[in-house]
C-alpha cells in the first residue's frame, strides 16, 4: 500500500498543478456513452478511437496488475491562450507553441514514478499521456480534478481548461482515494458553444470531430472536409479562450510549457517563405512537427 499524501506531494514537487488518485476499475456507463458517440460518426477520421474501447474504459485490461491510477494535470495557459485579438496572423493553438507536451509530461511522470519507487520498491508502473487508449478526462473527473465542460474538455475550478493530463498506472493500492467534485460546473454559460464558428459542439458535452477545426488542421483529411479554418493553421483555442474559468485562471507556472516561438510575429508571408530548415529551428521541438511545414502552409489558404 502507498500513501496518497506522498503521491500528491511528490507530484506537485515535480511540477504538476493538480493530482488525484483513483481505483483502477471498469467504467461501463462512460463506455456506453462513448460507443453511442462513435455510432453517430462523430470521430470522423480519428479511427484509432474505434479500437480498444474495452481497454479505454477499464484500466485493468490495459495494464495487467494495475490497482490504482494517479491522474495529474498541469496548466499551460499563457496570454496567447486568451485569444489573438484583432491580429490576422495565422493562428496556432497555444499549447503547440511550447515544447511537445508528450515528452514533457512523460518526463515528469517518470520522475514521479522513480521517487514513489523509493518509498515502495515493489511498485510497478506505466505512464501515459494522450498516447494510449486511456479515458483521461473521465479519470480526471473521477479523481476530483474538475468536470466535463460543454466543449467536452476537462474544466478545473482553479486552472480552467488549459491543462494537460498525464496518468501513472501503479500496481499498489492507495491508502485513500479521491472522489468526484460535488460542486462546480458551467451553469447556464454557453460561451464556448457560441464561439465555435463551425458549430462542432454537441448538446451533450461532446464534439463532432467532422466539424472541429483542431481535427481539420491536424488529423488525416477526409474527402468531405470543406469547412473553413477561420485563420487557424494548427489546432484551435476558440472554445477555450472565451471560457470564464480560463479568463480568470493564473498563467502557467511550470517553465517546461513556456513558448519557444511567438506566432504573433509571423504573418502569412513569413510562413509561406519559411524553409524546412527554418521551420526546424523555429518549431522542431513543438507539436507542429506532427503536421509539418507544408500542411501548415496549405492550411493558410483554407
């Protein structure tokens, strides 16, 4: 058995803003909702979501011997996260101007795990962040980190929705587990729904990826994709930048998520004239490499 207080303290020492611990178990009700969402075709070209649904909603099927899940969140909110204002430069989602969060969070989770192993030498673990069939947002809600907002994203009361999630699956039982929040929520606010120019937000706190600008700018294209990108070339922050929780949340504190370039300094001509070598020097450590320079350039004209 391992101490929840130890887990929480160490997670915050390595740089996470929020942490909760939950039992590893099946989540059948959430699985049913997800399968209904899939049947409606809302996943669009995100075919990977159709695979391993059983593992996504039962952590014990994904990692043999797991007994607890440590759910961590870290803010990346920056001034850019609150919108581009009147600027007409090509827009990049604010998480993508920093170093790739997959690597950063995996490093933080590894440090957390190594320190926990010092206290529990028999502990076995696996770390995940947006890279396996893990119901991250659902686990975060279960761990008391926040709730699912109207735009389908996790909203936390102190840090808003501009947070990145990571999970540590561990073989030890915790001496205490967290519970979902009893208070909090979006109330009657529909700012995110009104802000989405392609009407991608569904009535039941889910997204139609067929219409979502983030999917349209980053993921594999579909023959039917013809919706405008509204100036975005990688990702989209529109449903988050208007959220009242993000408007009043503090800027991120962890330097791992500082911007490595400023998209406000790059107009259309600068992007179009950019060479592969210049792109690598500018954004080679960021998630933009997932799309590549040519895809970014093509998005400018859509």
